[in-house]
C-alpha cells in the first residue's frame, strides 16, 4: 500500500524556517478551534457533500485544512508532519482524479466556514490568524502541486515503459513479461500474472508471471491451462479480496492462501475477454479511479500489441514454412539435375556413342569409289560428335562431377576456364582458404558463379572479369566484377520473364547470407562501368549434407540495389 512519504527537501526547508512562528500561532488557533472543531468539520463535510464530492475525496480534503494543521501541531508534532499528511492525501486526490481547481474550491469553502469564528477578535490577533492561514495555504499549495506531479510522473513513466516494451518485444512472451513488469512497478503489487485465452477459447494460457518489488520470494508459476469458465466474472475490472466469493475470479489457485487483495484487469476484444492481467497484494489495497483508468488503457494497448505480436509470429511461422519449402525445392532441383544428368549420360550419351561408332565403322566399310557417300557419312559423324560434346557440356552444367569429387575450388576454376574459352576476355581468379565445405554451400556458390558467368557471356560485353572466393571467420565471401556495359538493377529485378538476380538473392538468403548488387547502365553508377555482385554466406560449424534437415536461419537480409554503398572488396 501507499504510505506517507517524506516531503520534498525544498519545501521541508521552507517549513522549518516558518516552523517556529507557525507552530506558536497554530497552537493558539488549535486552542481557539478545539471546542468548535467537531462542528466545523461536520459543516465542512456536509458542504462538500452538497458540492457532490465523493466520500474518499471528502476524507482526503479534510486532512488539508488549517483545522487539520492545528490538530497535528496540537498533538505535539511539527509542521513537516502535517505537510507529509498533505502530500499523502494529495496523491490520493490525484489518483481519485480530482482536478486541482476543485481542491482549491473545496479549501476555500473551509475558509468561508472558518471566517465567522475569527470575527470579533482583536485586530492584531485576527491579523496573526490571517497570516497563519496565508502561510498554510502557500505550503499546502506547493505540497499539493508536488504530490500531483509525483502521481502524473509515475503514470507517464508507466506509459513510457509500455511503449518501449511494444517497440523492443520480439515475441508475445517478451511483450507480456515487459508489460507486466512495468505495471507491477506502477501498482507496487507483490505478484502479477498475464493470461491469454487459447485459439479455441477453452483454456487460459499463462504468458508471463512477475514478482513485485516488495515480494519476499518468487512464487512458482501457476499451472496452465486454466478452464475458461469464469468469463462472465472476468469481463469487468475488479478490485476485490482474494478470498471468499471473489476468489472465484482469481485464476491462480495459490493466491487466496498467500495474498489478501487482488486486482483483475481484462483484455477485452469486442464483448469477449481475450486476456487477463491479475495483480496480488499482501494487504487490502482498493484501487483509485486514476489507477483503474491507467490499467484499463494499458490493457487496451497490451491487447492491441498482443494481437500484433501474434500476427507477427504467425507471419514468421508462415515465412519459415515458405523458406523451408523454397530450400526443399532447391534441394529437389539439384536432385533432379543429377537425375537428368545421369539419364543423359547413361541413356542418350551411350546411344550417341554407339551411333558414332557405327557411323565410323560404316565409313570405313564403304569402298573408295563411293567417296560421295563416305563424305556424307563423315558429316553425319561429325554432327554426332558435336552432339556428344554438347551433351557432355550439359551433363557438366547440370551436375558437375568436379564439384562432387574435388570440391568448390576446382569447380570454380573450371567455370573460369570455360568462360575464357567461350568469350574473349581476361578472367582473373582469386581463391583463398577454401577447404571442403558442406555440400549445400558448395552447390549454392557454384550456381552463383555459374549464373554470373552466363550473364557475362550473354550480356556484359566485358573485357575484364574478376572472380574472388575466400573464407575467413566463418564467412564465405564471393565477389564477381566486370567492366561491361552494366544494367539497371531495378529493371532486372522487375522483369517478369527473368529470374537470374532474384534466384541468386533467394539462394543466398535461404542460407542466412547477405547479397549485394551494384550496377548502372552507361557508367552512371558508383563504379565507372560494369557490374559488381557480392555474396556472403555463413559457414555452419557442423557440416551437413544437402539432404540433411536445413538449420534455423538468422533472418532475411535486405537486397541493396542501385547506388547503395557496398562492403569493401577483400
């Protein structure tokens, strides 16, 4: 519960300066009012009731009057004790949501009731009492301002913490726990729980439990799920005892044994309860309207944030399914490539070799005088030989044996040699620190280099090509750069019938890597001309085959295009 606090230092110093004079005059005022105190307090309470002040408001206002100050001093206490009483009741009035103007109006009513009692006194005595009233009014006003400020500051801090929780929470559990911690500090509860109904609305699911700042020990979380049979009782906010009939609305069955009072704040969506926050207190602590309003506003924010977090989690789960499906499709693609290459080798390749052999034998068996027929057979044989070579090239492109048998470095070297043979350009190849890697990574890097070489061959008109593959600190880095005509990255990505760059990016992001492309037509980019592609892939600590279950990947990484800055080349 809220206890009277020590009045702030500046005001205490002022009170100490005035304390001697005020105490003497307040002592005289106490003796004057003593026979009339009960009647004056009764008239003041009746007047406040006429002005429609609530009972708790009337009780707090009665502790702020000059008569209340006279009674405190009359008991032998100092003025600071009275100001502590004013601050405590000022915070109660702030939590009761009573405007400061209404507090001033109520105290003015007490002055009007007090004024006739001072009429007829000697002039100097009357002036002394007027001075006492003015000084008390000054000190009470300052103390009330400070009390209201403390309450509003605590409320603002609670909302700020909730805002930070909404921004920082990565999942529903973090959101629930962070919100509960902020509200537990605000309410000074000893323990709190955050529940949500499951999707079938048949059971409560505990999302977070927090011990309060005054808790002596951390209680074990209550068992979950809970039967959702109390929805009608939980539809409205409740501040009630933890035992008796009210215990039916307490979801933690251990609370009635350990605590005396509970707050229950529903998270209502439409007319249905979607969640619940419950707070436990060791002593009776009935909430104030301002606290109830803040908790209900916080519940609305928590529900909206919880629904958003749940949607994000569902979206993340669906993205994970799509990612796994895409990875599986890439795996199936490689398996299908190997199957087709085997069939080409075992069926079409062997058949073409048989045809070539038969043609060669027929060519030798034809007599010399039939030169025309021999020439025609020779032409067919040469076409067959070219077809065999093309079939072997297709087999190597579909499933390169060098990659399977020798690893990534020889396979990339073979691609570079093929580019030199197929296109008149200078190719520089840099390979460093490349050991045998997981098949999945070797296959992805090989396909990236293969796609880059195909694009250079078809579109770039480059004279120089730099290919670099290196690994360091658990990262494999691929860089392919040319001095060709360049292209618009945005247009290349938006082409409906072209999937080269998009496919490369997808392959890299599926492995949790980063992919960068920089190019612009006509030499308007950051580099003079051509294109530059960089891919960075994390190397798993434990090597797994392509057929193994894919690991958890970090996240999708944005695709930087156009003239975005690139990491420095190795």
